[in-house]
C-alpha cells in the first residue's frame, strides 16, 4: 500500500513539474526564439547580405524556425494554464502536427543546402564555384519546401485528437501512421541530413585547406608580385575583404546550426519516439 502511495505521489510530482515547465520555461523559450529569429531576419535582409547565397538560406531558415516555434510552443504554453485545444479539436491537432513536422524537416534540409553551398563556393574547381549562385539556392529551397510539405501531408489524415491509450491525446490514430511518422522523421528529417551535413562540412574544410596551400605557394617574394599588390585598386581590395568577412560570418553561423542539429539528435541513441519528442 505504501508503494502504491509512493508511485501516486511521484506521478503527481512529475505532472506538477511538467505543468510548471509549460507555464514558465516554455514562455522564456518562446520569447528568446521569436526575438532571436526576428533579429536574424532583420539582419539577413540587409542589402549587403542579400546577394550572398548562404545568407539567403539562413534568412529562409530563420523564417521557417519562427513558424515552427510559434506553432510548436504556443499550444504547450496554453496547456500549462488551461485545456490544450490541440488535444480536443481535430483540425487544430492535424494542422499543428503538419506544420511542426514539415517546418522542422525544411529547416534540416536548408542547413544541408547551406553546407553544400559552402562546399561549392570554397572549391578550387571554377565550375563548382559557378554553381554557388543565389538563383540555384532559391530553386533548391523551393524544391525542399514542396517535398517537405508533400512528405508530411499525411499528418492531416493520420493525426487525431481525443485519443486514449496513447502517449499523447493528439497522436497518430493507427500503428501504421505512427510507424510512417517515426520512420520518416528519424531518417529524412534527422539521420540523412546529419550525414550530409558532416560529409559536406568535412569537404568544405578540405577545400579551405587546399585554397590556403595554393595561396602560400603563389606568395613568392618577388618584385613583380609586390608591385602588383601596391597597384591594386583600393576599392576592389576593400570589396573583396568585405565579401571574405561576410563569408566567414556565414560559415560560423553554419557551424553553429550543424552543432545544434547534432545535439538535438541525441534522442536517437535513447530510442525515443520523435512523435513524443516533437510535442
């Protein structure tokens, strides 16, 4: 009897902790997430960054992350104070699942696109560098958005509210739906993008090292090279340095995003279901 009482007390304690988390911690996460992404959008929308292909990807990524945060955390905050409408309203449950899953998939593949773009732009092969253009990035972004929406359109059918005997009341209504959702999220949204991020990240590092070695080989101490350097137009030199500074800043942003993705993928090693993680 005492063991049963202990278990009941533990359940009540965990429920209370979850409620307090949803009430206060989620508000802070929402606040920082919204403010941070809005600031990113304002900075990356500046004219100096608008023509940079990788900066354009991060602009799109900030917009997608903002949508994901608003749909993902708003209902969690509401559930800390009153009944969560997602648990009881069918169309709201379906819409939230569709938006959250699709936006997180779009975000993952936009980071992959950014790593590929950095690999192309840092390549010593001129033909590869020519493929790193704003037009190509915009085209691939459109493809990523369309495919992600099509992939998770099945959530509009699979997810249902007011379910019982499930981890969440807003959940996949059949075992087939749950398997498809878990598998697609684990493979297409997490694992496959991570592999590509790591692969193209290493290739980018290799390109940078090759470029540095070529620069050192070309920097011979002869009079002609010194004269050419002194006669180089100041405006052109300043513009090139500005572009290199932007590229370095964008590369640092990319490394942070990849590191965050690697951290967020820790649930895979624990065998947790993505449909409960995404809640």
